C-alpha cells in the first residue's frame, strides 16, 4: 500500500499505518510526512489538558459529539503515560469514547508518551498532521493527566483548554507557575461537586493578577461532562477564542512559532543521528574516550576537532 | 526505530466481568506492550474498528457469557475484512474445551482458559506476533 497516497484518498487503514510509521520512526515516515505536508494546515487543533481524573476523555467525547452535530469531522489523539520501567502502557482513553468508534467522521488514536515528559509524546504533533492531511476539520489532542509542569500542549495546539475539578487544593495552588497559566480557556468539570464556585473565584483571582493579560481574558466554564451539561457553552468559548486569534494574527504567530520549533527539532535530531552514526556506532567515541582517560588529550580539543570535521562535510 | 507490540484488549458481548481482562492487560503492560483497553460490552464492529484505528498487532478478547462461538469468529471476519491480514487474534475466558477447535478453525490463533499463567499469554504473543 502506498500509505501517503491512500491516506490522502481517505483510507482509514492508511491513516492508521501512517501514524504507526511516524510513532515508530520507520524509515518511510519521512517520505510520508513530505508527501502529506502540503495538505496540512486546515484542521483546527484543540488541546485538552488537566490533572488525572479531571474528566478529559469524557469531555473529549462530549465535545466531539457536539462538533459532529455541527457536521464537522474530528480526529482525536489521546495520550496516556508509558511505564518508565517496562516501556509498556495501558491506553484507556477510548473507554470513554466507545460511542464514537463507529462514527465514520471520527478517528481516534491512542499514544503512549514513550519517555517524553511534557504531557505528550514526541510524535504527537506529526500524528496530528496526519489527521489534518486526512481531512479532519478539528483535531483534539488530549494530554496525559498532568501535574504542574507538563505544558508541551501549548506548543501543539491552536487553543488550549485546561480542565480542573473542585477540591484539588487551596488558592496558593492557583498562583503557582505551570499548567495554570497556559489556559486559553478554563473548564471546571464535575461542577456539581462542592467547591466549584470557590474554584472559579480562585482562577478569577489568578487571572486578575496576570500582568501579561492581553484583551483575551480566558473564560471559565462550568460543566458536568458525564451529563453533557454546559458543553454547548464550552464549545462556544472555543469558537470565540478561535475567532479572536484568527482575527488578530495570533493564530499565525502561534503556528509560525510551531513551525520554527519543529524545524529546529528535526534539525537537531538529524545532527544527533549523524553524530551517532559517525562517532558512536563507528567506534571512534570509544577510541577518544580511551585517549582522554589516559590524559593524552582532553574532551574539549576532541569535540572542537570533530565539529570542524563535521561542518566541512 | 522501535517496533512496539500494540494489543487491543476487548470485551465482546454482554457479560460485565472484566477482572480477567484487566489482569491480562496489566500483565501485557508489564511485558512492555502498549495495551489499548476499550472497556465492557463491545460489539464485534466496535472491536474491529478500534483495532483498525489503533493499528494493533494483536486483538485479545475476553468473554465469560458463553457467546464466544458467535462473537469471536465475527471479530476475525471483520478484522480481516478491514485488510488487517497479519493481526494476531486470540481469546480467553470461560470456554469449554470442546468449543476450542471450532474457534481455531475460524481463525482464533489461541484460546486461553481459566488457570492459564499470564506469562503463557505474553510468550504466545511474543512468539506469534507479526510486526
């Protein structure tokens, strides 16, 4: 199967195989990305992040249904943690989205973090591109359950939604740095629980103190995802944010920054692979280490020489 | 380049007992596999579609309702019909020995009954999976 061509024709198995190739870094992945890249840039990317058990998957399910009711197609990339000990993972986000499985307008893919620490996997952005090129109108990226500092989602998404639930700590938590400053939107899920209004006040207080506030003040929406309450309002805030950043050029700035980061990542990994091939795998590293250990030379001289040699190639 | 084994653990049919499926899912996770668990009461259509979207190497079904003779072969047909010809399909649960030959005939590669050590399942997958 010509994966890229079939993907562009709308073959679901090809999309699935493309994401596998991307995720496992198969040699053909680069060719696939080159071929689909011109077809990307149309999907709107919504990031959903928040602590474990906040209801991100349930919300993703309900938000997707609301978009489907508007006739929009949706791709979902759901990330769950990989064990640092065995490399294994239980990817359980689909449990909350079973009703969507047989909807031909929805494609869900689960990914393990595979050693990445920012709440996504290294290949999430490329998986999003595959769904974008496939023709999805909206791509939702659901992060792992995050703590305080896993903020990679802001680099991958056009709009970032932070999902919180009542009862997770006092107001000092709200003035700490990290995930609480990255929201374009805040969603208070399980808002029938005690403390929901207090949480709204605390986030408002945090926003009042934000000295970098633009004229977009992140809205706070209370929902009960399991009962589908408040979802229309929530989608309304997503659309409002989208219109806002499309209108003032911020979307272009965000996407430009993403392209820049991406380009540097690809360049860095190219250099890493080159170094690994030329210096590590060829055995030269061990020779140098031996010389350095014997104090015949030093690492600074060796690396300086290697840099000169590589740049000449 | 890393080829990680991806397994869909699925519960077809109407019984609500997923302890076995969860124990197996955990054992597969500890063996270093990526396990996609979809929860209870899945139709064969849902299982086959989830297998396609997740591009899994293995579909592992658990059933305790007695409907394995109908549901397992249906999943095999749907998965193959989606063009996933290499996917290893295995089953487990309360399944009488006498039913096993027909299930294997229908394309279920192996059937694991109560008392099977989880390591047997892990080893079977490692030996038979096509990556």
